[in-house]
C-alpha cells in the first residue's frame, strides 16, 4: 500500500532534498528525493505529526526536513530536541513538539 503524504508535509522534505543535492555534489538528486519522500511517508504513516496544530506542524516539518539532510541526521534531530527547552515559547504545544521529535528519531531509527 502506498502512502498518500499531504503536500504540506511532503513538499518541505523534497525541497530539502533538492537543496542538499544542489549544495553537495556527492548527493544524487533523485536518490535524495526518493529517500526524503520515504522519510515523509514513514512520519505521516506513523502518525508522528498528527497531534501538532496548524502553527507547530510547519515548524516541525521544516526542522525535520533540514535535519534529515544534515551530515549526521540523528545528531541534528537530537540536538534540536534538546534545544527545544530554550525555545519553547515559539510553539503552542512544546511538549507535543518534543514528543514528535523523539518519535521521529525512533521511527526513522536514528
């Protein structure tokens, strides 16, 4: 069964893949897009982002997409989750955001 990831989740992941391929010659654009689409699908199908509201969701999706294109995605995601304690006021539900990061790390096995 194929995942049907909504554009507001999938598009930032594909844009991050394109940016990584454009800035790093060793990154194959097609492979990067395929991997990022798979990651977006896993997060969507795993209901990782479902509890986030309309304000927090795009912030978390953008952060996850950026972190997944970092040289060490797991470290980037863990650092972002840890830094959330200093940036909680940005989010409507920081506990749900923290949970989404932790579940994303687990879901993507990072």
